[in-house]
C-alpha cells in the first residue's frame, strides 16, 4: 500500500513559522515521525512539499500513474483559494484526508472555507503536527 503526503506553501517553514500556531517541529521532523509510523503499518510513504500550485497538481497527476492508494494533504493557503488543486484530486479519484495543523475555525473568517473538505474522506484540524500521524493511522485503517 502506498500513501502520498502532500504539503502546500510555507509548510517548509514549519518550526520557524508562527510557532504559536504551527508548533516547533520542522517539516523534516514530522516526515521522519511519519516514516516511522508507516513502517509500523507496512505502508510505503512518499512525501512532497511545494510552494507552487502547478507542482502540487503535477504531483497529484503522477500519483495516479504510480498507483498511490491514499493521499494525506495539507493544502495550506491553497485550501482557501485553489479550485485547480481540488479539481486535480477529483480527477485522479484517489481518496484523501485533509489535514490542518491549526484549528482553522478559530482563526480569520477566510480560513473557514475549504475547497477540499466536501471531497475529503475526512478532515483533521487543530491537533498540531500530530494530525499527520492520526491521518496516517486512519488511512492505514481505511485501506484495509
Ligand atoms: C494550515 C492553515 C491554513 O489556513 C494556512 O494558510 C496554512 C496552514 C494549517 O495547517 O493549519 O498555511 O493549512
């Protein structure tokens, strides 16, 4: 089984970026924890972060070709803006979980709308970096 973790813009700055909202772990540290958990679940894990909408779309298309079974995506700011990224996920029809580190519902009104949530198998928000691990656990269960 193959899981792709996708992270959108500015998430390469985790650890440095607004730690009160996003915590102190770097993206590399989160990915390392995900890799350890993937081993436990006997899942193959791929990770891709990009600040570019086009690159994220291309990676989703690739996932369709490489037989990815499940996607965990934190679209970051594209959550609230990107019809194109939504359409890419709809096109490949790979089930996905939407993840947000912060509780987007506690923040500015423009963060309350997501272009992804109605297509997602589930949404995790506000539980910090641990949300990624919970997402992987759920994905492993859903792929059984
Ligand atoms: C985020 C929430 C988004 O509103 C924001 O633009 C991000 C990160 C989160 O993980 O909490 O970049 O997706």
